């Protein structure tokens, strides 16, 4: 007596090889996704890897140094704000007490800020470009030692020896005062031959500003580089002053030519008062 039922093997075979292949592929994919789902539920949440701060004393041992090196590790947090120009931001670079000390030293000697004049310019024709007041103080003149500590830290952040730095220019901007966009480097075609050149600038903000007073880079990444740009509108990459924070930017390319995107200015203070200590760094050592 013949059996009325069909065997499983025979039934599958009757489907044909293409159908069997597709059926096997379906069950394989189903099993794969199911296993992935269960494994994700069992595994703890894994955060993406990011660059994180480390405990330098715990995780690393200092290497042997040369005669001028440091025997300890240094951590100075920073954020890259721009590559064009090269601009870096250093939060909490100095303490509140250090900032207050620098302001106290400078207050008694403030005078109207001056300009380096280009060929054909006079004090009368440049009136209003820079309206702050300020004074120059070298680290050796500061008996508290605060400026010397700041200068040492700037040297580590820039990897340029402190002997290449000019004296600190301590500046105060009151309501309405500003500094129109300019270059810190000196173009020989406009200023005449230069014995040395400003490579970089480090701005240490000594106070918070309620409104206005930002450092602005109008040509960041090649923006606004046309004759129609109005510098008085203070448009571009803006850095708001915050007490104790530092801003580093480079005025020269690596080949020594001036970076056109390093033009910058200080927007008018609208509310409050702005204090900043500027350290200009040159390509050769400076006389004390």
C-alpha cells in the first residue's frame, strides 16, 4: 500500500535548487540578526572612543630630559578654534587671583594705546582705530612673580622660548572702545624693513565682559575677503572674553609669510569693561 504523505526531503527537493538556496539564506540572515539583537541587549552600553584627559602622574612616567627640559609632565587643555588662521583656545589658563594681580599692577600706569604707523600714516589720520588704554610690563618688572609664571606657561603652550616674547601689553577697553581689524605681523612693503617678525600672539583675558569686546577674525577660512566687507560690523569668528582664558593665534605661515586670515580686531565693549594681557612672540630673541 502506497503512503499518501510525501517525505520532507522529497518536498524540499521538488522546490528546486534556487528555492532551497533562498530559503537557507533567509534562515541564516534571520539567525544572524537575532543573535546580534540579543548580544546588544546583554552587553553594556559602549561609548564611542574620544580623546580624554588623563592623570599624567598616574598613567605616565617622565622621561629623562636634556639640560633645558622639565622633569615633570604638563597638561594644558586647549581647543582648536580654526586652522585658517591657526587659532587655539585655552580655558582656565590663569587663575582669578593671577588676573586680578595683573590688573592691579597695570592700573596706575595706563596711557592711551598707540599704533605702529605705516608709510604715509600719521596720528591724526589713524585716530579712532585703536581707542583702548594700556601699558607695557615685562615679567622682570613684576615683583609678585605672576607674569613670570604666565610667561613660562605661554612658552610651553606655544613651544617658543619665552626669550622670544615682547613685554606684556596690558590693555583696558571701556564702553565703546575698540581696535579695528589689523595684523600683528608687519608687512615690510607697508612698514619698511623689519629686524624681526611677530610669529604669534597670545591673549590672556583678565576679565569677563557683559556684552561686546569679542576678539574677531573676519577672514576666517577665507570669508569676507573682498573690498565690500565692512570692518565696523565686527562679523566673523568671534571669541568672547572670559576671565582666565587664553587665545593663541599665529600671524605667519610656516614659510614665514604673513597669513592673510590672521587679521583680527577687538569689537566695541557694549556693557562692562575688558581687560586683556597681550604677549607678542617674535622669530628671534628679544632684548630684556
